[in-house]
C-alpha cells in the first residue's frame, strides 16, 4: 500500500484542477468533487497508517527497528554514526535536477510520523469540506473556495510525504499561497485585503531563513534528502556552530509558519478568512507544519543543544505570551487564534526540550480539538452573524450540539482527564520536567492554567448566562446536519484520540512515533500539577464569568496598564508599524527618489552633453552615412520627419563614434597590449 | 538550419516593406505570424535533434566572408545559446500576436518588428565577432523606431535615451572586441578561436571593462539601468515584451559567450564586483519598485531586480549558480514577458497604468486578474513555478562563495514579494470602481498569448530538467574555464 501513498496527495490535486476549471458547471459548484476526493484520500491514508503500524510493530517484535536497539545505540557512544531510529521508512525517489555530477532528487517517503499526519490531515480536511457546505452556502465564490481548499490539502499532504527539503519547500509555499487566497476570500473588504498580504509577507520572512538554513545544510551534507542528511549528521560530518546555524535558520521557517513570537502577528489577522479555513489551515494543519518541520529536521536539531534551547525558549515564551492575550480577547475567533499560537508554542517547546513524541502527539490531538472548536465557533457565527462574545450568551438553550461539542473541545484543550489534551499536555510537561529547562516546566503549568481559564471564559460568555443581544438571539438556531455531523465526529476524536498514548493501550503511540529511544517515566507529580492547574483555571474562569464573584469593572481599573497592554495585544503590531514597516517604506521611497533625481539626472546631463556634441559633429559632412540613412529612412520613416531628423543626427554621431572606436581600439592595443 | 532563423524573418520584413500595400493589414499580419512561427518550428526541429552530451557547438555553419581581416559567416549553437533561441522563438510569436493591437502604420511596424527578430536570432547564433556585432546593432535600430514612433507620450525622450545608452555601450564593446582581435594576434574574429589565446592580465582587465560596459547597459546593471523604466513605459506592449523577455538577455548572454570564456582570468578578478552589483540590482531594484506609482514601471524595476540574480550567479561560478543564472534568463523571459502582456491588456482598456486609478479587478476582469496574480506569484518566485528554480539554484550555488551577499540577496526575495503583494492588493482586490465596471475581460486573442506562458512557466517550474539537460554541458564548460568545481 505504501508505494501508492503519493495518491493521497495526488487525488486532491486532481480535484483542484477539476473544481477550478469545471466546478462552475456542476450544480453545487463542484463541492462534491472535493468531498469525494478527500474521502478517497482518507481511506488511503488509513490503509497506509495501518500498514505502517503493522510493519513497525512487527519490527519491534523482531527487535530490528524497535526503540530497544536505538536505546542501545544511544547508550553506547562508540556506535555513533547511526541516525536515531524513527521507525520503518518507505522511500522512493527520482532525479529532479542533474547538473554534471550533482544529482538533486525528489521523492516521497512514509514513516510513522508521516503516516499519522496523513491520517489527521485528510480527516480534518474532509470534516472541513463537509462543514463548509453549510457554512459557505450561497457564498459568491463558493467554487473558488472549494478549489483552493483542495489545492491546499494536496499541498499539505505533499509536504508530509516529501522525502527532501525541495519538495517540502515547494508544498510549503503552495500552502502559503492557498492560505493567502483563502484569508483574502472576501477580498473586496479591507480586513481580508490587509490580512492576506500581511500573512504572506510575514511568513515569507521566516521562509527566507528556512531556505538559507536548507542551503547551508546542503553544503554541509551534500544533499537535500532527509535520509542523507540524517546519515551525514549522525556520522558527525557537521558539528559546532555550523550545525546550530543550520538548525536555527530552519527554525525560522517554523517561527513564521507556526506563528511563533516575533512573527506571530499574521495569525490573529488571518481570522478574516472564512471560519472553516481558520479551522483547517490556521489551527489544525498549515500552522502545525512548522512544528512538523522541526520534527522532520530533528536529525539536525537533536545534535545541537544551543538550537534546541532557542526552540524551547521561543516556544515557551510564545505559549505564555499568546495565552495572556487570549484571556482578554473579545472576538471568539481571536480567542481561538491566540490559543492556537499558544498551543503551537507548547508543541515547539516540547520539541525544544527533547520531547519529540510529546510534541508530535500534541500536534495531532490539538488538530482534532482545535478544529472542532473553530468549527464550533463557525456554527455560532453562522447562527448569530457576529463574532463578538459580548453579543452572545445563553446559546446552550438553542444550539445543543454545538454547545456540547464545544465544551468537549474546551475540556480537551484545557487538558481535563480523560480528554485528548490531557494525555498530550501531560507528555509535554513531563518532557519539560525531565529536561534541564525547569523554568519551562513552570511556564507550561502556568499556560495550562491560563488555557483552562480563557476557554472557560469563552464558553461561559458564549453559551451560558443571559443572551446579551436579544435581537440576534431570537434569530439563532442550531446549524444544519452537514455542519453538526463534522462537529460530532471531531468531538469523538477530541475525546478519545489521547488514549492511543495512555496506559490503556500500553503507550502505543510512543512506540510507534519516536525519535530514537525516549525514556520518560510517568510522574504523578506532573500529572497532578497539570490537572490542578486546569481545574483551577476552569474554576476561576467560571467564578468570574459564570458566578460573577468579582466586579469586573473594578478589576479592570485595578489592573490598569496591564489590562490596556493586554487588550492591545502588547502593542506588537503598533511597534512593528512604527518601526520596521515605516522604515521599510521610507527606505523604498528614498531609493525611488534617488533613482529618479540622482542617477537619472546624471544620465540626462551626460546625455544632453553627448547630444550637443552629436549635433556639432553633424556639421561634419559624412556623405556615405547620410546617404545610407536616407536610403533606409525612405522606406521606413516616411512621415516621421521629426524622428528622422533626430535620427539622422544620431546616425552621424554614431558613425563617428564607430570610427572613433576603431581608432581607440588601436590605441588601446598599442598602449596596453603592446 | 540556423541561417533560416535569421533569414526567414528578414525576408518577410523585406517582402512587407517592398511588396505589400499598406492597407492590406491582414496580409501583413499573416506574413508576420508565419515568419515568426516558422523559426519556432525550426527551433523545435533542432531540439528534436539535439545532442545532450556534447559541449561543442551544434548545427554549425561556417563560411569565409571577408578573409582579408578574418571575418567569417559563422553560426552555431550550444546549450546556453539554444535556450535563448527557444526563448526568442516563443516570445517572438507571442509578441507578434500581441502586435495585432497596433492600429496605425502597421506596415512599418511589422517590417521593423521582423528586423528586430532577425537581429535577436543573429545575436544568439553568431560565433564571429563582427557578425555578432552587426546583429547586436541590428537589434538596436528597429527598437529605436518601434519605441519612438509607436510609443507613449514621452516616446522620443525614451527612445533617445535607450539609443544613446546602448549605443555608447556597444561602441565601447566594439573597442573591446577590436582590442581582443589585435591582442590575440590570430587574425580572426572567430569567438571560439579567441578563447584559446592567452591574454596578459592587465590587458584582459581593460578589455573586460570595455565588454562589460557594452553588456552591462543591456542587462541593465546598476547604475546603467535608468533607460529601462523609461523605455518600458513608453514602448508599445509587444515591444516591451520583447525588450524584457529577450533584449535584456543579450547582455547576460554576452558575458557568458564572450567575457567569461575569452577572459576567464579577468572574470575571476571581476567576480566580486559582479556579486556586488548583482546584489544591488536585486535589493535596490526591488525597493525602487515598491514605491512605483506606475504599473509598468513597477514591472520594469522588478526586471532589474531579477537580472541581479543572473549577475550573482555568474559571480559565484559554481555549476549550480551558473545553471541558475541561465535558468533565470530563460524564466525571467517568460515571466516578465507575460507581465508586460498583462499590463498591456489593462492599459488598452483603461488607458492608464497608474496603480492608484485601478482597483477591484478581481471582480471587474476576473480572468485577467487571476492570470495577473499567477504572473505576479511566478515573478516573486513561488515554488512550483520556473522563477523559483532559477533563484533557488543561484542562491544555493552562491551561498558558499559569497555568504554575506547571498544572505542579503535572499532577503531581497521578501522585498520582491512585498511589492507584488502590495500591487495585487491595490489593483486586484477591493471594491470595483464605477469607472471600469463595464470593461470586457481578456479577449481570445489575448488569451492565446497568455495561456502558453502559463503552461510553460508551470512546466519549467515542475520539470526543470527539461531545460537544464540542454544547458548543462555548456554551463559546465564555462565553469571549467573559470576554474570552478
């Protein structure tokens, strides 16, 4: 089956072509094409996952590829030279570019990491495809929406299948393009216009760093292919500052794509796009691709402690920073957006502290519950036509399915037992706890508390209490089944997907997706602290917003500048506008002025002088040239008398110049050459 | 074979000039299209018989011409020039079709256009210096008239500027050629033979300078670039297309065909300078483009920026970098040609190129706008399209040679992205303007010129070996001469 894995990405690609060029001829604008395509992809992805898992488990039973061997390798330094085991890898590649002896290949691979990601992406994408039938119903650009959704999914799946950085970068950028197009779906409005541009440019800054990192890696290891690079780094071909530079530059790509501080500013604005897009691209898949990038590049990262520290601290800071903004956001999508940034920071932090399995695991569970939450918010927005939580309230009475699935998503995100987030968050905190980064463990606990708090706040404001906008509330209704069914399916995954890495399944996931051997002993202390933080967060959130135990107006006054700073998202956008953006545009204006008024002025002065000389030389009567000119001119230029006059003068000068050139050539020869 | 590329358009130009009455516009157009399509077919035939393994010149035609001074009629093509012939063949057909929009003095226009095509084929096939020079100048003259007569309001200024600039450049280049001729002592203008002579370094440096001025003006390299925006803005659409797609490549082709193989030692001393001006072109061009208010000027400055990658690739002289440079020459030809076609489409309808006066074209002219977005993304180097392959190879090939310069050049990519996205936001997005609501979308004739480019840009982005296999042996021979790895 794995040899056909490329079909998983190729089918949505065909679907894109069909919808883009023929979609408008179909009754429903081609949406069914996308849904059918994704269903096939999901089936194939499931088959690939099952096969990969079988191969991996057989391998483990035989002890050929299992963690046991890798553990032995890790313990025995003399066996250095083997790249840490990542499970059974199926790889097929062909030559893409051949320059002399330089061979740049491209191809696809399936290993456990790819297999689980393929399944997650095709499932979430299918859910979003179905949900959008209801949410986007009657949209002016319905067909374009579905076409771009298909292309995006194809690119994301290609990214996961890529066995080298080139194909990775190609699909990475095509995803960026789709993200740009979908954020700007309603491009006649100023918000999406600005947001789409901002998203593309901001992520591109990170991309340049990533490209340079990949190029450095190429020079250091001689290849773009993951397996060659892993072999080269494991063999110790690269070391020291070079390795760190490679890793940190590659990480810049993740900082842009996964919206890590300081390039996080585009993601909240990206909420201008349709909500299903936010669920798929800006919560579950594309933004997680940055985390995937780090995981995929782990053969480089795990050898450089400096780079891992950068990764860990950026992730940890982002997790805390974004969570702080989420506590006061008023727009339900903005809460989820900052929550996504924060959770991505969590995953990045996990990879930084050495928790490879933990980071990937959280990436998967987060994809399910965060897309669920986004689609749930979409269901609410669909019903109320507002995103402002201060205009919501009391919706639990009218939207039962949406409410309960949203609550499930919240519990999963907050990390309450036994929901998915509980298991993956626990893994991350455990990894941090067992690492030298003790500070980050406490950051993680604090973020867990804040996450539970702001999600409780969002749930309470949206679904409970009294409706704050009666007019909107009157018109609210539960969404149609094509929207609620995806919610229910995702809720099932948000509830149970964490169990794949629980004692119940014998920590199956950790045995399947791993980087070398990871030894994490479960710690009741960590689990206890994490659960306490989550429950406390829920309690405080409900106390403030449900029971109204404190006067919020007074609290705001007491918080003073902190409140203002948080409300204004720590003024990061304002700071960028006032410094970077302004300097950038000013420099551009200066260069344009310089080009026109300095360089061109010199040119014009020189040209004018030459022209005067040309006219003066025109008095030289060069019969032959003049005759030739007039001969040509008679045929071509009849009527263009003015042009001809100028031209004649020029050709005379030209002939003179030619003559001069010959003389000069001889002189040069005599002086220099002779 | 190669002679037919030169003489078919030339013969057609003469037929149009001498025998076709000026009111038979359709006959003129039919002849012109035929005279550009036949060379395209010939190029296709050459491709089918192409020897991918050899570094030698293929399809050589060599006849004595002026034996007393060693001038020959000597044509031939290798991977580098053949890639340029493919580009010329494609773009000359498309620009010819785009020229159907010319509405006055068609007879002169098409006759001059075909002379221009002749010159371009000549430059890319000539292997004798004098022949090369003749074709080089042959391009210049019709270009001057095509801008000066059919151009915009400031056409005379622009045409003159173009003419003086390139004239001065080519005269200095001729000095260089003559110096080489005398210094070599071989008594031949044969470009291949001249590569075998040894030149003292001090002489080589000066000769290189002379050639540099001639080629750099055409590229154009900072600070000799200011003729380009003016010429582009005033030139009629098809001429802008040819100018950007093919003419600029003559400059970089000159470096590859003349400067680098004949004066490799001098090239080595010049390389850091090439890298520096290449970087200036990339970054400065992009920043100037960002502040342009005229759509066509914006595209013109983007050309300046993109040609900087070619210069950087030459400087690095690794196999990847020079392959990338040649790939950029080809890819930029397709992409910038397409952008100028697109600007022409909207200018024909609105009679303005002012960015501030255009808005909401995704709604007003959806097909045009979508293709415009495609071309912009192609130009900003979106992976999967041809421009990415070129920039990728240049940057990867240069990184180990000029680390700092390459890193800054890579940042230039962000600047390029920013001005294209800003332009798209202003022109394509937003509410449509009342003024342009009734504009018709791209016509079938316009689509005929655009669709092949879309397909080619995608093809060469996904399957770069199609072209790289052709240029590879010749690139390696240049690299070997420069002592690269």
